């Protein structure tokens, strides 16, 4: 594996990785905002129920893909980057928040009910919005680290 100036991020040389990750994150964010947002207030009750169900299915499918993507990123990107000691702090933050989102999403669906579920769903939603910050910091940190070398 090359680690020179032009090598880029180890394991992510293919040009489709970054757009795929950003599209997945954007799809999860939009489907989550629609799912947990007040969009149902503007629709007739029958449509709102159908809309929420369809959005929940889309969000769940995208979440499953994100778990697969997380595993691929750990194996192909995080471990090689850790070995070359580049952009560690923001990468750990991204992986930690991504993992917390996966666990809180599962817990909100299968492990909680009542007030606990409401709290977990709210935390999951805010964490999902806040997830953009570590991803952005990691992207900018990676560019800064690449320009130094």
C-alpha cells in the first residue's frame, strides 16, 4: 500500500467512496428529519401515516447500509490511517458518533418504550444532526494533514 504524498487516504482510493458516504449520510439525515420532524402536521392523517411508514422503511434500509459502510471503513480506511498516524482524533470521533447512532437507533426500535423511547429517539435525532460536525472536521483535518506532508 502506498503512503506517499499522492496516495490519499489509504483504502479509499476509488473515486466513488467519498460521494457514496456523503450520499448515504445525506439520505439518512433527510429521511430522519422527515421521519421525526413535524411534516405529518401538514398532511391529512391517512397520508401522514403512510408517509411516516415509508420514511421509516427508507431510514431503516439506509441505516443498514450505513452499518455495512462503517465496517468497510473500519477495515479499509481507519486501520491503515491509524498505522500511518494521520487524522486520528477526528476519525475516532466520527466512529464513536456513528456507533452511538447505530446503537441508539436499535435501542429506540427494540429496547425502549414509553418515556425512555421518546428520550432515546430525541437523542438519536440530535446526534444524527450533530454527526455532520465530526464528519466535516475529519474531512477538513484529512485535507490539512495531506497538505502538510
